[in-house]
C-alpha cells in the first residue's frame, strides 16, 4: 500500500509539473532565445533591415548608456578608427541609444560613426541581450545576433580604460591591430 501511495504521489507530481509547464509555455518554445525585430526605425526615420543585415554580415549592436555618456562617445570614435579591421571581419553595426531622436542624432553627427542609430525602443532591444539598465539607461556594451536575429554573444560594461574592443575583435575573429592606441586592452 505504501509503495502504491508513493507511485501515485510521484505520478501526480509529474502530472502537475507537466500541466504547469504547458500553461507557462515551457519546452522548446520557451528555450528559444528572444530575437531582435526584423526591422527597426533609425533616428533619421529610415528603416533598418535587421534581417537582411544579419543574414549578409556579422551584425553587432553597440549599446550606449545615455545621450550624456562621454565614455560611450569615445567608444564610438574608437570603433570608427577600427572600422577597416572590423569590416575585414564582416562586421556591421547598429547603435542603440535611449533618448530623443534629436539628441541621439547629435551623437551620430559628433562621432561620425557611419552606421544607423536607433533610439525608439532602445531599452527593450537592449533587454534582448540583458543590457537594459534602470532609469531608462542601457548597460554599455556590445551584442551580436545571428541570421535568425537571436543574440549569440554579449559583452557588458565599458569604462575609461576598458572599452571592450579586444573582446569584440576576439568574438569576430579579427586580427588585432598592431597600433597599441587602437585597443584599450586585449586579453
């Protein structure tokens, strides 16, 4: 009798687990990573075809903490100097910046970084890679997506001596530039 009660409890527990999993949508669908939308709108009003970019090139999103962040602006200028190396590795970029389109467009002009800047839904997009922060800001960093627009890599954080350039170059399999001032640190 005791053994029958144990097997009945185990069966009920298994059934309850299966019901909860079905109700919550667990399983293969829940394990699938969140995908970045197929298209975005940049601060100039243009459409950014994320699906096409991700299928043709190695798409990397750059997250900027906020429009007032001077280290983030410096990072975009550093990336601009690295562009010949990054392009040789097949990289292309979209920059996510929370804020008003006008303020984000000013950053694009000031840094001369030649890729789309997106402000609309920047927080939700960064959250796809775990790079959304409190207070309407983003965690500075990078994330890459594959052809299905799923996040496949992320690098968190940026500061006055650690820009994440080395990690980005390593992720892309790029040859590290020989000029030391191009990279903050390569580990």
